[in-house]
């Protein structure tokens, strides 16, 4: 199997990546992209083209996939129904599995595993709730969450990430 | 009286008592009951979807299961929570294979997604359960001289096929809700463009430039304030203005109010009860304009 076919198979077999091969490079995505309008560092059409050409290392080790703002404009407008924002998630998921993860996402992963939320509520903020007239916060379902994160392999993924 | 399980998420309890107070108080006034269920977790919005999409779907489905067990539909105030939960709900209802895959994971936590509940955004509850007509009749302090710029952000509207809130290219729900309060909804350039919120922390320069454009366009349109429906958009535009001032050397002073805050003021709720001091760009001018117009 050639390099291009091999990588597009990896992408299409992942959740979110299924539709990538329908792309015919019309550029509707790029012209709908608010990020591409203000920087040359990200262009959704280019990310898809490189992926379909099998340029795996360039795609997953680069900054570009992390510059998508997840606005879904491109996905709404794609005439080929390529789920572009979801394809970007699939590429990010692959990148992460291979050890490429920006710090901020690393922090999100630890926060989810440790606190059950990606933005923590400090004890101080929680203690002010009655004075503001807000009901107490309900407990977070940590026990169930831990089981789910372990069943999906997230826990293992994150431990590997913390070591690297 | 309709009842919903309130999915509060993380950013609102962590940083925006103004959103939570105004949403709770206005819905109570309009006869919508909110139930706070135990054991919700993170909704798993785009930042977690970026890490592992399957995990996100499973955790979102777990949260929906809790509402199913309580026999309640869910309401979210945050568009991130809405995107994650409503998207998962529709995907799992429509795709048997995916539902089976996620349910195999949920078994570990003793749950099973049944797919018999709805996930709604706060705005949908206002339109579907209260109705614009009754909403209008409930207004005791009309916002007659206020010009508000409707700010949708992304994840209330898109992906529209799964979220079904409104037309993704020409939505009207927020403009209609603004005008029901007596305010004028002003049109501005690139209204539906992203606030840049999700790039914060990875590429702050791009995030601030996206927010700057929104602020410039709403200011140019003569808006008194921006009306938001998402805590991330609120941060990008409100706190964002302080960062834009220091890093890009541009000053806007554009108050950003959640729709729920405008609604609470229009329903006659005392501004002192709404934690308006949470705003980085003070909303005092807008509030006194509303109070003066009585």
C-alpha cells in the first residue's frame, strides 16, 4: 500500500475522519475559514490535501491542525459533505496518540482526569455561592468518569503523555 | 410548569455567577423549574473532542443518562456544553452502531443511553416553553432605548444538522428574543464569525485578532452592548478587551451582556442581585440607560 493510501485509511477508520476522501479540493472551506483569513499558518484545504497525500509527519507534527477554531463554518458549507472540523479532531486525536500534544491540551486532559472538569472551580469561588444567592454545587461523578476514561483508553493515553 | 435538569458545566460556576444568577432568576420568574442533579461531569466540549472523540461521546452520553434516569430533558447555558451534549444525543439516537459502541463503554459505569430525552439551549427553552408572546407580556422594564448586537458564537448553531437550533447562515432566534424585550437588534458585519475563544491558550494573537474584529464591527454598528449566549464568547469579548488594550493597543469599552442578563433586567429583577460586578467592561452605562427609560 502506498503512503497516501495508508494514511487516509488511518484517518477514515477514526471517529470524525470517515469523510476525508470525498474532498475534491474546491477550497470552499478555506474561503469560509476565519482563521485562514488572518494567517497563512492554517488552511483547512491544505491540511486535507497533505493528509490525502500521506504527508503524515508534516500534518500531525505541525501547528496547523491546532489552529482550527472549531467554528464548523467549513463543514456547513462543504459541497462534498466532508466533515472538516471533525476530520481535524480525528487528526488531532491521531497526533496526540503519537505523542504530539500542545501544553494547553495536556492541561485539559489532566484537569478532566483529576477534577472531572476542564475548568476547575476553586474552593474560594465555591464558598461564595451562598452569599450570591446560588445553590450549593452538586458533587461531580468522579467514580463513573474514571471507569469511562479507563474503558476508552483515555487514562492510559494521558499517563503516557505525562511521562513524555 | 416545565422542568429541566440544569447542566451547569464548568466555566459558569468557575467564573460567571452573573450568567448563572440571571438564568436561574429569569427562568424562575417565567415559571420554568431547574433541577440540579448530582454526579454530572465535564460535558467534553471541543477541547476534549480534540484529545479523543470517542471519550467525549461516551462522557457526554453518560451525562445524558443521568437526565434520562431523572426523567428530565436537559437545558444548558453554555454553548460548549450544548454542542457536546446535543450533538452526542442526536448522533447516538440516529446511529445504532455508534450507540452500541458507546453503550459498551457506558456499561463499565453501569449506564445505558436510551435516547429518550432532549438537550436544549437556554434560548430554546425561552422560545419553546415560555413563548415569545408570554415573554413579551412578562416584560415590566422594556429595553426601549437599547441597541444590542446579537452574538451567536459557533456552537449554539453549528454543526446545524446535529444541533438544530436555527438556520446556521441566517439565524433569527436571538434577534427575535432581543426585540421581544423591546430592544433594537442591530446588524453588523460578519455577525456569525467565531469569537476566537477556542484558540485562547494555544494562539492568543490569533484569538485576540478574531475578537477584535467582532468588537470593531459591533462598535461601528452603534451597539450599546453585545448580547451573548455562551460563557466562552463572553470571556473572549469581555476579558478579551483588556487583553486587546494591552497587547494590540486598541480600546473599545463595549459592554458584553449575556442575553439572560438583558432578560432579567427587562423582567424587573434588581440589578444588584445579578453580580454585574463580574463584568470586566462595566455594564453600568447600559444598566442605567435601561433604568432611566422607565
